[in-house]
């Protein structure tokens, strides 16, 4: 195990101890699975507390609130009709964005092994 991976694990465990009620959500690097069967080895990457938005459709993109990409999230998450009726005021759109059903979690990135 590399020193970097040890540090990532240490940080993850600290976040888990500080936030015992939060779910831990692994985000797996798309390069890890070689095909659609079996299990694939990854390595611990960095972790952070963030909020994410579950996609409405299976295999859809997962958004993270920390990315603060208000209009992209609204356009991709809302229906076309909902998006087309948004106010033109950016602050009001930010309010709608903040009121989406965000889920607070510890997000840990699973990367390719070194």
C-alpha cells in the first residue's frame, strides 16, 4: 500500500468518525471495470463530505453540490417543461437548485491501483 493510499484511508476514517450518521458513497473510476462481470480491484482515493443528487433515471449522471453548476444541474435534472419555466433571475434559480433533494454523504473516490 502506498503512503498516499494510507493517507486517504486515514482521512476517510476520520470523516466517518466525525459523521457517523452519514452514508459512505463510493464513486468508482470508470476505468476500473474491464467488462460487465465479476469484481474489479480499485484503490482508495480521497474522500470528502458533500451532497449529491440521485439521478431520476438509472445510469444517469450523479451531480455534486460542491460543483456548484446550477444551470447544468437544473437543465439535466428537471423536465424540459420545468426547466423552460425557470425564472431568469440567477438568485431565484440558485434557490431552486438548493432546494433539490440533495443527499449529504461521505463521498470516497475509488481509483485505479498504483
